[in-house]
C-alpha cells in the first residue's frame, strides 16, 4: 500500500498559466477529498468525490478551479489562469467512507508556487 | 467564524514533560480526529475519537461531545514529538473534515 500519491510534489507556474494536480487514492477507498493549506488560512476544504461522483464542491473558488475524477484510480484538480494567491500546498486525501473517518489518509501534497 | 478553535497556538516543553492540547467546536459534531504534521510533511492521523477517551501509546484523547470539546494529552514528551498537532471535526454526514489552525509543539532537550 503506497498510500495516497500526489504528483507533482512541486510545481512553479507563471501568472496566468494553467496548473493540473494529480491524486491517486488508496485502492478500495471510495471517498476522495481535496484540501488547500496555507500559512494564513490553514487547511481549507475544497471538494469531495464519492464513488467518482462529485458530492460537495462548496470550498472551491467558483472561477478558475475545477476537479474531476474520471476513474476510481485518480482525481485531478485544475487551476486555470493561476494567480499568486493560488500559491499553497494542495492536499488530497482518501477514505473508505464507511461512516467513520478512522482511515482518513492524506498524500504528501503538491506545493504550487505562482510567480 | 472559525469552526474549530485550538489552544495553545504554540507550546514549548522540555523533554519528558507532558503536554495538554485543547480543541473546541462552534457546532455539534460526532466525528473528531487528531492529526500530526512535521514541517513540510504529510498529515498523519493520530487518533480518531468521536467520544470518550481513546489511547494510543503516549497519546490520550478525551472528547466530550455535549460540551463540544476534545483534548489531546501527550505524556513523557520526546524531541521527535515536535511538530504541529491539528484537531478536525466532521460537519454533517459528509466525511469532510474541518480543521483548527493547530498547536505547534516544540520539545527541547
């Protein structure tokens, strides 16, 4: 079990460019979550999939951010026209979603820097 | 409004001292979890404790749901315990976690 895998570990983009972040959840986990972590805001929920279906995207900035889960083995978070304020560590987590969070597992994150 | 409040924001201990970390919630929850993170490291789940007292090694968590609070006790602290401890609660039935801003623990020799 390699855990939750996120790629790339680091990404530097120029302002206005697009960034795509990848997440491979733990095999068998039906719930996949995206969070964003910054020094100022701490950990913020972005969006959540269950069995590949989008369930809650209430934390996603309505413009420029989108997330997909085309199959059970990976999810992507896409940021269009990146801005300096998008700089953060983007974290993916997965769980079995069996009513408890006791197996909630985070990836190492993608550190995005927009210059 | 910050839904999860943690205190203290930072704590410095001498090795072998005990630590008490506090967490309170602005709304009722039935899922409380404690995580640990080293600088630049991934979040690691320490204890899942929706109610009562749970122990794992030198860590003991006590959650009193009706009072909307949870605590994490670290006994006989070690230098390797240094890092940030985050409390999280689940809101509703979504399994989505909402995090506090953390307690930064530094254990000195």
